[in-house]
């Protein structure tokens, strides 16, 4: 399993798949609150694979060497807006994750951003790596949204970030690209055996009845935001228990829209969940403490909503403390 002596950090400065700009500043925000230094102070070595390093003082915004930013783009039926940039982002993230595993296969992977639609290549790389160990990877999707919209929907709006789980589950409408450097396939990376939805807002209109019916019909494990708010630590233990029966490696994805924006409005698009920052962090602490958890994505951070980076700093310090406890356990 992973060694918590080292954390391999990947910054993803991107909002090219989003409905509004801002997330491309997340990488710089995490660096500005000195996450590198805080990890070192916690006794955790930060792996440096990038051309300019991951240091807080680096002028480099992220290890992708450039930002992949929001661009106004026309609607294309049955496709995503800003397609070329979204595919290029996936290629860059894939190259970075591949390099991370080539050079530091046993380090804990921490990916900070940024777009949640970077997940298809992240999970693809993670699953390929752990398949070489004869291990399947479980996945915990901490997100208020199901992100199961599809280009075949009658009300499709064209934004890649809204179809992350559609892509991961290989559902109708999932995208493929058939060129020599293909990064999109309709492979079913996520299914009811290896995936848990955690903190889902069942009453949000974006989570359509047909999305929830599909999850129910396929027997996905779904922990609603109400269940998480009521007892976050118990629900986190339940999620782990569900996956650890068959999976010795688990990846956790934290979309910060799972935290109620009335208290903690850091997310790119608000989703009024009622789950406090403290409660969601209690759940995340339980998840990260598991020996099975080998990586974490933090996504949908929009520092435009965070004057002075107070929330980004609080989130960073909380996650660093969790990783420090994981290291010493």
C-alpha cells in the first residue's frame, strides 16, 4: 500500500469545462496558502517531479505548466463546449499522473484543482497502476451532484463538468475521441461494486429523478447529504466497509460543493446541502485514515469566492492535519 512518508502533489489549474470561470485560480491559491510548506512541517516529504517543482514560491501556477481556462464557446449538440481544451487538459493530467506513478508508485497522490472532469484520466491511470498489483480500485465520490447529465439529454447544456459520472460509468452519451492520442473512451471505470456516492443532494433539481432511479436500479451505494449531516463519521465508516470488502485500494474525490455554501462558499457553483464544513471534514478524516485510501482529489475550488484565501487556508490546514495523522497511524 502507499507510504505516507511521501505525498505527490499535482496542481490542476483549469476551468475549461465549467459554466463560469474561477477554478483555474485554485492551483495558485493552494500554493499561496503554502500547502507545500505545511506538508513539510507535518513531517511529510513532498515529491518533486515537476520542471519547476511544487514549491510555494514557484512562479509556476501548476504542474501542467499552463492554465486551461474558461472560454465562452458555442453550444454544439451532442458534444461538449470548449472540446479541444478539455481534451488537452485530460492529456496533460494523464501525462502528469503517469509520470507520478512511474517515479513514485508508492506515494500518496494528492490532486488539487480545478475541474472535477479531470477524473476520467485520473481514475484510468490509478486503476491501470493498481491493476499491475492485481488490485481493483474503489472510488468514493464526495459530491452534492451526481454529475450524470449527458449530451443525449434533451436539455443538455454542453458543460463537461456536469457529466463526470456519465463519463466514468460509460453511460449513453459518454464521449469518445478516436485520434492517435485518445483520452476519452466509454470504458466503465465506475460501477455499483466499486463506487460509492457520498453526500448526494437528492432534492437538487440537477440530480434528476432518472439519475437517482438509475443509481437505485443498478444498486449503487448512495449516502445522502441528510445521512452525512446526521452522523458523518458513521457514514464514512459505512462507505469504507462497503468498498473494503472487495477493494484494497480506494480513491477519494472531494468536490467542495458538498459543503453548504451558506457557511463555506468556496465551491464554484453553490449547492445548499446543509452539511457543515466541520461535519464534512469529520467524514473526510475517517476516509483518509483508512489504510486502503491511496489518493485524494480536491475539486471545484473557486478562489474568486475567497477574499484573503481564508477558506482555502482552512481547507488546506485541515487536510494536511489529516494526512499527518495518516502518516503517524
